[in-house]
C-alpha cells in the first residue's frame, strides 16, 4: 500500500511578524493566553495585572499560582535577551514579593542563560527562575503558531512539581474541591452562574461591573476566603489604581477595607474561614456573597458618579 500523504515543513517566523510591538501587542496577547505559557512551565497561572507599577518602573505581567498563591513575575521581550531586562527582573523581584520569575524572549545569550542558572543554584529554595524561548512557527500558509521552549529551569523542577502536586492533593483530599465549592455557591445563589472563572484550578471567580472596566474578584483558599477589586483583562493596573484613587477615602469608608499599597489587590478583605473544611462552606459562601453584593453596589454607584 503506497503512502501518498503530502507533508509540509515547519519553519520559524520572526516573532515581530506576529506582534509588531512588545508593549502594545505582545504583552496584552500573552496576558490573555497565559494557559499556553502555563503548559510549558508546568505552573497554573492566573493573571493579576499587566504593566504593574514597581516604583518608577512597570513589570510586564504579574500572575499567581492559584494552588499555593505564589506570585509569578513574567518579563517578556521580542528581541535578544539583554542586561537591561535582567536588571529589570531583579528590580521587580525585590518590589513585588514574587517567588517565581519567567523571562521570555525569542533569543537568549549564553551569558544570560548562565545568569538564570546561577540564580537557581544560589537562591533560596522558595525562588524559581525560568528562561523560556518564544518561537513562532508556520507550515506553508497556515496560521502562525506560538511555541514556548523552556531553556533554563530550577534544578529537579519536575520532581519538585510532582511533590508539590501530591502534597496539595493530600491536603485537599480532592483537587476538585474548589470547583465543588463554586458549584455549591451557584446552588445557593443561582445568579452567580454568570460569574467568570479565573484559573485552571477554580480558585477564584470574577463578577463584572458593566461599563466600568472593574471586576470584583473572589477567591477561596484552604485557610481563608476573600474579595478585592481589580481591572478586567486587558485593563492596565495603573488605570485601575488611578480610577480608584480618585475616591479612595470615600470607598475605604464604604467598603470597610483600605485601598492598600499593593496595586494588584485594592480594597482587599479576607475572612479566616477554613474553606477546605466542607462544614464551613455555607458560611464562607454567605460571607462572599454579602461582600460581593456590597462591593457591587458601592462601585456601581461610583462609576455612575453617584456614591452612596
């Protein structure tokens, strides 16, 4: 039997053919497609913000691992790795409390790969550094396809990841318990079925505030539950902060929470309910819904120029 299949050839395309500008095109695309990067590095990633202010500078993307709440700093570029971005990474690392750093570029100089390797060798165990090569490929006239190749990662990362995953499974008893929590939430409050999910492990849910660019974010963890305000995907964190800052004193009074000095979690409010204990679920759900409804009322009035 003859094989008449015709095969194409996979070719690399310059990334700037896909994204003309790093800040205006690539960073927003990556922020909305973190699941692709997540698959490459083996870490669930939930977007926290983009162009996040760190002193006089701005970090490209901040994310979090919804399994253990670790902060992930992502610094990306569309050119060869350079000393400027390496310095920015160290600056942002000091100013964001990040524990995981992902440096993304289409080309890495050996000196910079050596620097990432050195950081993994000599940093404390809670810090992890990745160098990830961005590729864009195509077969004939097919759509462009991005690929992520991990060039440097922490020592024994796979073993560490497997150990962490097993520990989380053992602690929760069921990796799907958060999803079951939100299922129970919808049973009690059916309108919450319209809320959006914010992460592959179901740690959070978002309620949109129409025509405001704001979102009320809620999360459920093993030790507490909470609520805070954030921008919708694609809305720069600096814009959200500037909008809320205009009426921060009034909002602090009405929401019962400070705006805080962490631009990624304005008006953060927590309740120390151990949601991993299923007997507390109804109490946690009622608290989250009360807070969400309250935030929704106050922030909706603010966006209409009618603070209560």
